[in-house]
C-alpha cells in the first residue's frame, strides 16, 4: 500500500529531510515506486488527488487510472503505459482532485537506477501548472478567435481560405468585404455598448447563414470578410440582401428608426486563374466595396480589372501630387463670366485647375479633385490655385493692364481650416491686390453643413475685402434656409436647372423666382452651364446678371484668356 512521506523506508527520497524541505518549497508532489520493497511512497501533498487513495494493489504502470485523468488527456497516458519502464517521460495533463475538479499538472516519470545501471524504481513528480496553462490557453484562444464576436478571427480566416483554395475549386467562391454604413454614428449616438451588440448580432447572423465550406471573420471595427459558395451575381445578391434584412431586425435600433445598411465588395474565384494571395484577393474585394460605400442604401459591387486600374491610377496620382505641385504641373484655366445686361462683355472669370501630367497629358479636375478631397491634399491645391490667380492679376497690374474679378473655388476642408481667412488674406496682400477683386466660392452643400461656422467665416471675409459666392445653388435641400441665415455676395445657379432647357413653364417660374429673390437680398446672380442663345435671352429678361458657359466661352489656359472680349448672339 502507499506510504506518505512522514516516514517510511530509507531507500525513498522522502526519507531525506533536505528533499522534504525542497518539496515543500517548490510545492512538488512525488510518487516513488521502490522495486526492492515493492512499495509506493507518496508525499503528503498527493492526498489532494484521487489517484493517491487508489494506488494500493496497482502496479507502477498504472499510477493513474482513467477516472483520475481528464477524458481529453487520457489517450496520452494510455499510450505511455507499457513503456514506462523503458524510458523517461513528461506529460502536461489534467489530474482529478478529490473534490472532483481538475488541475493542470506537469507530470514527469523518471527511471531510477543503481551504479550498474539496473532499474531500482520509478520517480513521478507532479507540479501545479494550472495558472500557466490557463494563461497559455487564453493566448491561444486570442490567437484564433475574435475577442468581441467569439468567432474565428481574421488571421485564422486567412489560413482557412488559403487551405480550402489550395485543395482546388469544387465550386465557385465569392470573397466578400463588407462594412456597416455610418457605424461611427451608432457609437457616437447610442454608445459603444450598443455598437458592440450590433457587431455581435451581425456576426451571429453571418454564422447562421454560413454553410459547409464557408467562413467569415471580423477584420477590424465594423469590417467583415466572408468566403461563400455561390454560382452567380443574382444568387449572391439574394444572400446579401437576406443578411441586410436580418440586420434591419436588430431590436436595439428598431425603436430608434435607425436602419442598419451594408456596403459590400465581391471578388469572384471561379477558376484556378482567379486564385491569388489572400491579401490580394481581399484588397480587390475592398476596392469594389469602396465604389458603393458613399451611395444610399445597402449596396453590393463586383470587382473588375477596370476598377483595379482606376485604383492603381489614383495611387499613382497620390504618389506624384506633392512633386506635381512643386513642379507647377497644376495649371490655371479661366472661364469667362459674361455680363448679359451690358452688351455681353466679359466682367470676370472663374479659375479652374487642370493637371498637365508628364506622359499622360492634360487631366481634367474630375479625375483628381475628388481624390484630393479624400486625402486632404485639396487644402494645398486650393491655396496654390488662389496664389496663381493672385500672381496673374498682379502681373497684369504691373504691365498696366486692366484688372477684373476672379472667382476661386474653396473646398470644404480649406474653408474649415482655423487659419483659412488669415492665410488667404496674407497671400492676397503679398501681391498688393485691392479688396473686392477676388471672390471665394464654396458649394451650397458645404454651407448647409455648418451655417454657424460659415457665418463666422463669411463675416471675416467681408471685413478683409473678399467676396463670397455660393456655387451650385439649388443642388441641395436647404437653399432657402442658407440664404435666410447667411449673407452671400454672388449666387451661382446650379447647371442642373439648365440641363433640359427652360421650355417647361414650371422651370421658368422657379428660375425667375430665384433670381428675383437674390436681387431683393442684394446678390448678383451667375448662371453657369448655359449653352444656347435662347437661354441667354430668357436669363437677361428675368434680370440674371452674368452667364458662364459654352454659349460664350470654354475654359482656356490663363495665357489665352481675353478679358476684353465681347460677344454677340
């Protein structure tokens, strides 16, 4: 029967007082089988384990019974039996305590021999490693699972996708990159706890919809990736909108009338030729997703090589933009503004920008302005255009040529810079230009966003001698409110008013009313996008001041502009 270590045979290590002190200090449990006596010796701490009370009558090869070891760990113990006397062994497993709970332990079995190498016994040492193993398991969990959703994380997803595609394509796959539109507002308005609940609900929805061979994961924040079996665009779109309907059922936001919407990009994997590195495929799906992220409602877009070409071109332009600015590759064009009440003569111009890019030629603003608005470079470009306009007017003055008003566009980002008015005033004063010669234009949409801020800027501009123009009037939904609360010098009618002509009486009535209202408020009115003489006659009749459009002049390089031109219709 087992003997506990407060006495016993002198051949047992437990009989050595120094060993017993060492065992207490290291909290090591030992079980020693002595061949000479045929007895098993246990240290007192072994009593906490169920195996200690059952050792009587068991050979050394069966120190642990199956009921003494966690079921998941028993196979490694069972495999060791039969070979325990042939070699040393080390195991990490869970041993059952007498209270029924399991404790992670490191178990080492060592052969004891005499001077001639003959086996004299077997020493089993047991150390508590429960906290260390628990910590390792937490780290292992974090390495494979998303801490918020509890499902496989992004690195694990990438390994899964790579493994499945390496086995060949048994059917077409679709790789999706999705995010929630306006998720930031959920956190800001309803709190981060609600935001977390949304993401967990979304993950549960995706998990419920995934079939065999499919996978998903959260990339970060509200970005998810999915690998789905799907035969075509229609079937995939149906699955996408089914998920969107489930999102709309999220109870915490239903009562707030806040509808969850998704933007999704898809990369098709239909043949071995479509299989690329997992990061490359996800990037392509993300490219597609970005094309619909700014559109209303839930949207899904499918990747194409043309789309990739546009993205590559945009990246190239971003890489070149600062050098291009320093090299004066951005060139100024002017489009005449013609006074139609005083004989169709040029009284001003709008400054427009083009990019004369080496190797590519002249790039229109629509190809780079939206990109620069996204990355913030538009602030530098706005200042550059304004400075070029000032330099042009100063050169005319120095040459004794008459000056005229130039309108320069100002982006949202520029207008909201803290030093906006100060910087623009410094540039103008550096060239010694008089007040009232430069008009700064911003769109109606920008003004609507923050009327209070715009009102403060407008007051500062007026004090420093700038004119303020509202561009694209009529393109938004709050035009009248803006005019009521904000003083504007020049009102520029959106070209959408003139796209289909003015044959409809309702259209004519609306434009007439706007011009009359602007006159009452002391504003000058410019109509842009005018292309036919009949429209000029109508605008003159209702009191519009100026026209800017192809009916008179197209934008031309600054050196070709004729400020003394007059036109006849």
